[in-house]
């Protein structure tokens, strides 16, 4: 069933940072600080609006109207255009534009409507499908695919319409009318493709509906439908909702601005949370790979012996992880810092929202019901802030564990490396001592051989009648040696046994000298050792005696 409405309006409230965050270098190069004004002129062209925004440059940091020639009483640019219909006909439209700077951001309040009165005559009621013509080419949606508004802080769309008298009292159709307003505005035939209803209530005695989940980034943003309930007096409609909306129009801009600041900060915090969670999982995986049972086994085994526990490959892997973990820790700390920054942004702007709403309440009767606007103050924003605090608590604890893990792994690597260095030093020292021992042994062997050869030479040159031969004669060995007669050469001078005999004499003498040298060195070492002990004992006795005398 199609419903009739009167004087439909579309209000766009879009917000855009003057300057992007300095931490995003890519965005710094591509960022368009004038995006709202460019998109506004694009919308003007679709509605055949001839007026243009003539803006002035102002310093950042204040809330100020940007129209050239704007005064405190008049900061709006009146608009006139045409709403093109499919049948080729057009409907005259009017509206207004309100470009502002709000501290660090730009704000655009843009209204396009079918006027209530034209030529002093009430305009006709129109079908709900007219909202489809209020959004040609989806120009009012923040879709990134269509490259439409896409402001950095997001936007809020408010659709308003008067209900004819016969529908004012029929409350069960209000939601149905609101649903059809959204469906026609988005050009969707299937209701399931439209944003879901988030909340509904009353504001200034008229029903209002909010569509879309605030903390989710969506192509349609947040859409409100406000149906004005009023009475016709002398041919003119009148409603408290419409009157108060016009009266507090600037306050609504500020309320929506602070609201979007909180929502955008929370949306960005979810992206950071996702990065931090993935980083945490990566860190956890690395810690489990490098520690776990290894840490326990290492502590147990290392206390029992000094044998190296890690293989060369494991030690290299530990060192690699030590290079990776600090970088991950740095990224992790940056994510925590960003979460804290977004938490502070949300806290500040939630406070500003509450203060602005308080100012509105002070200008209204005490019994005025603003609970629909207070939901964000008392429920939505606190939920977001609490969620970030939970994230910070969780990741903050994980950061402490990461620091401990890095310290533990670094300690293992340092201990292992120290053990390996000591083992290498001991091996080098043992090798040096073994080399010196071999050199000494070789020296003794050379000395012994030299002495033996010398003795052998001397022995071989001695006369056969020398005492050695006399000894052999006395032992009656000359016959055994087959010696010649006495008048001939000495027997030992001509026999092979003679030669071997002299060599054996040299070897025996050499070995004997070597043994005597080794024995003498051993005796000398023992004497020196005993003398050192006796000297130390004597000194100790003298010191003890001196102490007793004192």
C-alpha cells in the first residue's frame, strides 16, 4: 500500500576533517580537504541548482560560518532547483546550504525540499515514491563504490515529511511509512536490502526512526526518518517537531558532529583491534614455537649439566625470533597507543555531545522528552568506550607477557652462547696444552736420539782393546763372537754385531738420559710444590701468631 506525504525534505549532515592524520603519509598526499564543497556542487548540478558556495578561508580551531558575507543571524545559502521526474515533468524545490568549520573539521548542512507553500498556496500531497527522485544516481549516499560523498567523518541523512491528517492518529502505519521512505530513497525494491531499523521513539511529539547500525561502516551510513505530526491552521500546517528542528538546527548540526566523531573513532578502533588481534596471534604463535616445553626443558637440563641443549639450527632460530619479536612488539605498542587515542577522542566528543544536549534541554520545558537523543549519550557511547577499555586491558596484559617472553628467549640465547664460548675457549686451551706437550715430547726424543747417536759414534771409534772388549773377554764371549787373533784387528771392529752393538749402546744411553731428565723434572716440580705449601703455611702461622699477640 502506498501512502501520501506532504512537503518531503532531505537533510544531509556531512563532516570531513580539514587535515588527515599525520601518521598516514599516503592519505596526506591524496587527501582532499575540500571534498564536501566539491560534492555539494555535484549535488547542485543534479537538481539544476544555480547557486554556488562562495567560501572564505579561515584559520583552524574555531566554529565559524564559511559563507562570504555571512552574519550571526544569517549563515545559510538559499537554494532553488528542480526535481526531475520520469515523465519529463519537474517539481520546483527549494532548500538551503550551511557550510561550517567546527574546530578541526568542515561540516555541511544541506537541505532540499518540496516547499510547504507556493504562491501563497499549500502544495499538494505527494506519493512516497517521490523520495526516489531525491537521490539521483545515489548522490546522497556515502558509497565508496560510487565515489559519492564518502566524507572522512561520515554523514547522517534525515528524511522528514508531514503526515496528512487522516494518518496522524493511525500510529500503526508510522513505521510502515518510515520503511517505505527509506526504501524509495535508496531505490531498493527489496526491503531486505535496506538498512535495518536500529531504534525508534518520539522527539518533540513526533515519531522518529533510526536505520543502520552506528558502529558498522556501511554504504548508506545512518538514516533517520522523522514524521511530523501537526494540525492545519488557516491553511498552514504547524508542528512542534518542525518548529523545534528549525529553532535548534545549529544545535542538531553540533550534536550530529560529536556523534559522528565518536562513531568514527569507534569504527577506526575496530580496524586497529583487528590488526592488534592478528598481531597478537602471530606473537603468540612465535612464542609457542620458541618457548613452551623448550623453556621448561632447558631450565631443567641446564641445572643438571652444562651440556649444550640447543642445536645450531635451534640457536639460529632463536636469534631470528629475537629479531622479529621486537618489531612486532613495536607494532603492537603502536596499536595500543592508537586504541588509547581513539578512546580519548570518544571520551572528549561524548562529553561535548552531552554538553550540547544539555544546552538544548535548558531552552525547553523541564518535562520535554529528549530520550531519543539521550540514547546515544547514555547507552551507545558508553558501550563503545567500555569495549575499548576491555580491549586495552586484554592487549595490555598480552604486551607484558610479550616483554617477558622476549626477555626469556634472550636469556636462553645469551646463556647458550656463553656456554658455547666457554666450551670453545676450553677446547682451544686444551689444544694449546696438548701441542706444548707434544713439542716437549718431541724435543726430549730428539735430544735422546742425539745423545744416543753421539755415544754410538764415540763407541764405534774406540779401540777393540778398550775396557768394553776386555769385559767381553772376561765373560768368555770372544769365541762366541768369532773374533780374530790378538795380533789382528779387534774383533768388534769387523763384525756386523759390532755395528749393532754400538747402536744399541747409543739408544740405551739416549733412553736413559731421557728418563733421567723426565725423572729430574718431576722431582724438581714436587720440590717446588712442597716448598710453596710450606711457605704458605709459614706465612699463615706468622699471621695467626701476630693475631694472637694482638
